[in-house]
């Protein structure tokens, strides 16, 4: 994993970029934090922020020309935030006595400051704090320059005098009634290490650098109106501060230009979308200064500009309250320093890898790719918790085992000749398809593993439809595409799975795969681009539906697009057209099509962090008041489990008599295995007329209360796991017995998981009291 490249990706995130108001404040007052404190009613903390950032804040806070307000994005939705009025209210209600500041030893050099206007005073005070000896030259008998022109309702003479007196109290040497002209300036340049020129009425031409404020290559620096070319108070203060920094760099013999692109005002990359922001008018003050309540209400109008589009759309990023910038740094810290932590692991395995963040990000930052690479790195370094994806990988192994996996060519006319002896069905599309078979497999129906698990009764009907409608033979291939291995970062298992699919594809003479599952579509696009694929749903739209008159009454549905089809607009439109052809009306959700959200199963979050998965479900099903239409079985199962009426497209195409498909619940984990095995047996028996060994019923009759069954689901314990424990306990008689309750307690380690079952035996029945599983190793001596 290239961590340097990872950090570069994180640095592109603009989550921490300042809003336009701060970027256009020449001294960069942290306006969001400032306003947030006012909103909370904490005027004292807001005051401290002003004190920290604004030179002579008691002056500037009253007379600032506030360029920040002209760029406030709230302008488009009710008018700019009255930042200048809020500053005045903070000075009114939050002012604190100035702290005692001890003078810094003056050992760094001697600097002359010409002019005691705001820019000169700012430069003098800033340099004084850094340990330079400052001599201030003022042509009149008082400090302040043009600041005295602002005396009025906002700035009182007393306030100005008190603030200016603090300059004298600092011990800065002041020489009043000293007019500096070109000749005397030359003397100062020889006498002092550096000179700051802030005289507003200087007429001699100077070549002033716009970034450093240095005059030519001299030890002379300028600011104030000579630089700003205007009467702005805040720009004048900023020029003095920036010139002071240049002087310090000049005397320290370091670069004057490095890392100075964001001094003064600059263009922030943050672009705030206010198109959906409520219009709120300004709060009008009833006196010369906002009351505290008025200030709080005005502060509440602030949008708190920040790039959060990815976080707004993603339940995962919001749950952890983390931006891509911070997320990537957490990953970097985990990879480089602490080499994996429980917190970081759980967070990383709680991402569905749906890709919505990238879709929402105008900088195209993809946390999906970052998380995928991180998981693969964790696996490679043995830092991936086994428990996170263990069940999903076992489930994948089951689907690729002989209990489900199957590859068959289309039955030949000869093999199906008994079908042609029945006049009632001899003209069916299915039989016609068999009759016209060529023996060469043009298509291979690959339903995936989840569709047969949730809709086992429909697989045969779908296959017969394809045989009857496709021009060319249609075979079938049962198995798992490998999505669980991909999500788990197990590239070793993914490689094996891809190789197995390619092998079948080659042996079947490279047919086109017909896919029904969105995860399969995603995997084939990513790992098997050489295989041509078609969507089952596109075929239904093209060839026509098998049942056309099932709709009972008009209904409006909202389509939830599977996140694996985010970029497949053709498939998304096919789904909607099929629903409309059946008489349904579609009302789109806010997040749909290319901006769709995940149901909570993607990335194996359902197994790694059930609470996070539930969060995805709850958020998505609240987005529409209508019943939801999906075309992914896991989306259907999760939404129904969350209490939302949800149809799978198959519920509309192959409706069942006396069954409301919108409330059909998710099969249990054990039932999903049983359903897959049932699909294989029924296909072999009913389509290929092959003898099938039926499963032998277990001799142990288990009675499992509903509470225990739910516990099994929550802990990913299968019925066959419980049966294996009971069987082992009964056969080898290795179990604990509680004479008080008459219960037995038995355990069995299957691979790296130990299962415990507490049960009572009554004749040939076994009442299961509780179940548990763990990965601790029990050492016996």
C-alpha cells in the first residue's frame, strides 16, 4: 500500500478548507467558530477568538469595513450574516480585561517603524512580541493616525485612547513629532536592522513587492495605504502583520516567499451549495448594538460553510463523524505507526464501499478505493480480524461447494423428448427453445448465490423463460461470483474464484453470461471484463414479461437502485420501464440512480458491524413514503427486516397467490443454505431429469425456541452447526451435565470457531436452551 499516495489523496479533501468569509478576511478571523460560540450564547469564548486574531480587536471590532460580508453565501438566501454587528455585540457582552503580558527580552535586533497608524501599530506590536527592539516614529504628538477619523457612534474616543495607551505600556520606544522624509529614511536604513514604512502620505515612489512588502532588496518594508491603495481598516492591519512576518524572515535569513499563498485574502476551493438552504432574513437590531438574544438569533442564520456532501449522503461517515481527510490520516496512522487497532479495523470494515462519496465529491475522491486497498493491506499484514468476514467467506465457500454449485448445458431435444409428447405444453416458449437447441451454449444464466437463497421457487421459471426467449442455447451456472472475498480484501480467494469462473467460461466456449445480481455485475466488470454479460432485467424488457396482468390496483413505488449498478444507467432505466409496463408509477427518491445509497449489506458491513448496517437501512427506508421497489435480494431482505414494505422486481414478475410480496421476510441464514441446495436439486430433477440424492434427515430432532433462533441469527450460527454439536456430544458422550437443571452443555470446534450448546433431552427430542460461539482456543491437559 502506497501510503504517500494515500496521503496525497487525503490532502485533496477540502473538508478543512476555510469558508469564503474567512478566506476574505485579511487577518483570517475563524468566523465559523466565532459565530458558533455566539450561537451557544458564549460571548466570552467568541471574544477570545477576536482577541487572538484581530490586532487591536477593540478598535477593529467596531470600525472594520468587513469585506467578509460581501462574499457571505447567505447573501443568496436571506442576506449576509451581520458579522460586523456580531463583533460589536461580542465586545459589548464578552469583553475581558487584558491579560498581564510580560515583556519579551529584546535580543533579536532593532527595527524602526515609521507611522503610527493601524498598519504601523500592528507591525510594531507583532515584532515587539517576537523579541525585537522597536522604535516608533510619529510625525504628530499622538498615536493612531487616521484612526481618529473614525470617532463616532461605534468607536468612542475613550476606547481608542485606552487601546493606544497599551502600546506605550508595552515599553515600545515612541518618538513623537518626528517627520521622516527621504533623507532621514536613508539614515534609518543604516541605523536599524530593518525599517517598516507605514506613513500614509509618503509620496516618493517605491518598488514594493506585493507578496513580501519588501522595497527592492533593501532592509525596507512598507504597508498601509501605500500597499492597499484604499482606506480599508482591516486591509491596513493585515499589511502591517504581513510586513512584520517578512521582516522577521529577512532578519532570520530564511525565504521571504515560502508558504505565503494564503496570506491576506485568497480564493478558497470550498464551494458551498445553498440551492436547498432555507431563506432566513437578517435579524434587525432594536438598539445601537444587538441584544444578546438578537445576536444569538443572527448567529443561527450562519450556514457554517463546510464541504460535507460525502458525509451528508453517507451514514457511515456521519456515524464516525469523519471526513475523507481525517479518515485517510487515521488509516495512515494505523498502517505506519500502530499497525492496526481495534477501533480502526471496525471503522474500516464498516464502509459499504458503495461509491456514493466519490459521486458526491467534485474532486472525485473515492473512499471506496481507499477502503478496498486498506482491507487488502490489512489481510496481507495479518491485521484483518478473522471475525469480521468469517461467516460471509464461509457462505461463499458453501455456494461454490457441491451442495450448490452446478454447471449444465441446455437440455437437448433428445434428452427432453418426453416433453414433446404432451400437446398442452408442446407449444410453450420453453419447449420451443429446447426444440430449436443447437448444442452450443450461447448464454450461461448465472443467478448468483443470493437470488436462489431468497427466491428459490423462481429460478426454474427464470431459466425456462430464458430458454424460450433467447436465440441460442442457454446453460446454467450456480455459484458465487466472489464478491465476499473482494469486499473482505481476500485477493487470494478472489483470484481462485475468478480462475474457476474463467475455466467454466472457456469450457463452455465463451458464452455470454446472463446476470441477475448487481454484485455479480460489479464483480464481472472489475475482474472479468473479457466476459460479455447481459442483465436479466434488460432481457425481460426486450423480450417481454412472462406475466402481464398481475397488477391489482395502481400504486406508486420508489425505486432503490442497487449501489453496484451506480454507473449502469441502461439497467436503471430498464427496471423503471418494466415497473411502468406493469402499471406502476415511479416516484424517485433524492438519492437514486447514480447517487443511490447502499442498503447496508455492501462491503459485508452486515456481518462486520450490524449496528452500522441497521443505520443504513433505517436511513434509506425513511427516504420515501411509498413502497420501495428493488432488484437486489439483499436490499429487499434488509429493508423488509427494517419494517419497510419492499418489492423485489421478481415479486411483480412472478407474484405468488395469496402472498403479499412486499412483506415477505428474509430467510434465516440456515434457510438460505437450504434454499440453495433445494434449487440445485430441483433443477437437476425437473430440468435435466437427473437422479438426485435427497438429504438424509438428521436423527436428532431439535426444538429451538424463537428467542434462541434469533440469537443464532445474531451470532451467525447455523442450524447445521447446532446439529453438529449435538451429534458430537451424543456420539462421544463428551458433555457437561447440570444435575440441578438436568441440562447438558456441549461444545465443538469447527475450523477456528467453537460452538457451545446448552440443551435438555426428552426421549428423542432435544430442547435447545442457548447457543454461543467464540474463537478462543480451549487448551486441555
